[in-house]
């Protein structure tokens, strides 16, 4: 996976050069990238989770797997899942897998505090070819009842439900171009490698929150808000002006609605928990879109009216290992 110009003096020569370099055009490069990615994975299959109880069962069964904890070294040392290795800088996750020659088909489980930065990181390694990688849903918050692990309960809120609307979704924009990216290649694999390096280097910084969005961001013409739910759930209540893209339709593909996403606006994706939206924001940034995820999702806006995936604190505390 991680793998001259010549001076032309005639008009014919210039035309030949323009034709032969067509794929070097930044927009065409984006299309080559998407085509290459879609030969092995589609956006709908990028989000992939494991629950705390299922991961605990795998540990008990001594499944051959790799658990990667991307929390800080201090938090990892204070208590982590049995057998987990620590990669405290999540920007180095792909580098860790490659350096340690981890098999592409190995079961990999990525763990963070709330499940959101793990989702972002897992999206990128799944696109890179580690298609059995999953993130721990709700992160370490779902693993232990001990003090200090719950990063979720303090984030849930119903404060913004009165501002939600139950109107039909606005029409999606007309299809246009893909983003302009320039990685100096016409080869899909080479473009992907370059884009992965760039997005990992950014880190999990593509975030916004409920207070920012509900403070009027949805009225900002420079933003495009995506509700990533089924239409049925969308009609329960959604952010005003948000456009519904249904996950079941796999909308972010060339064959579907990918080209309806604006390239001249900041895209904010929101879901129930901020985890699926983190997956999708990572993917869209990989393609060149200016995409953000709304942290903690609808749990932070309309918790009491949530149609699915409400945060519930664990009732059992699973085994933790400490490091000296």
C-alpha cells in the first residue's frame, strides 16, 4: 500500500503535453484517489466498532488481536486494557503498524477516552488497508466504572432540542467537482499514501461542538451541515438547515452523492455520538474537503429525545492493568 517536463516548441507539442498531463490536474487527482479507494472499501463500511463487552469476551477467549491505546502515556500507565500497547501520539498510529509489520488482516482495536479520536484514527488505517480495524465504542468511558474514566456523562444535554426542527431535508446541492488536491502523481495509491501522511500529521483537530453550532453556525453561509442519520430519525428533530445524507445509501461515493458536497464551504458532519461523524470527517478530509465532526453528536444536544445510540454509563468495571 505504502509504496520532466520537456520543453515543447510546437503548438501540437503543447496540445500533446496538456492531454498527457490531464491526470496531473488537481481535481482529476482527487477522482483518481476516490476511484482507487473505492476498489477496496466504500464509505459506508469505514465506520467499524466493537463494544466493551465484545472486546472483553475476545480477551477472555485469548483471540489473536492487537489492542492499541492512543491515550496519553500517563493515563495508559494508570490503567489500561489487558494486552493493550500504547501509542500516545495517535498521529503515529499508521507508522506504528507499518514499523511493526502488523498484518493487514489482523484484528486491531483502537482505544481512546470517548471513542471519537479512535474513530478518526481507525478511519484512516481502514482506508490504508487495515480493514479488520475497529474502534472501541465510547472508548474507555465504556470500560470501567472507576473514577476518571467517564468522559461522556458530563457531555450529554437536552438543552438544544427546543431549537431543533422537524422539517423535510433541504435538497442536496447539484453535483459539481471534487476538491482540488495536488500530490504530484496520477497514481491512486501514491496519492492515497501522500494524503494519509498529511491527514495523520494534522491530528484530530477537525472538531466543533454543540455550543458553537447551535450558537448560529448553521446560519453561516460558509458552513454546510450534514445530518448523517436515516430520514426517519432526521424527522425526529435536527439542526436547522442541516441536509440529510442517509448512511444506508452510502452517499459519499462517486456513484451517489459525493460530488454534491461543496468544496468552497466548511462541512460539519454530525451523528448520534460524534464517533461515526469522526470516521466520516476523517475520510472527507482525506479527499480534500474541509470537513469537521461535531463532538459528542446529538447526545450533547437532544439527549432525552435521542432516536438511537444514547450514552449509558457502564454498570460493571472490567479488568484494568497498571504500568510502573
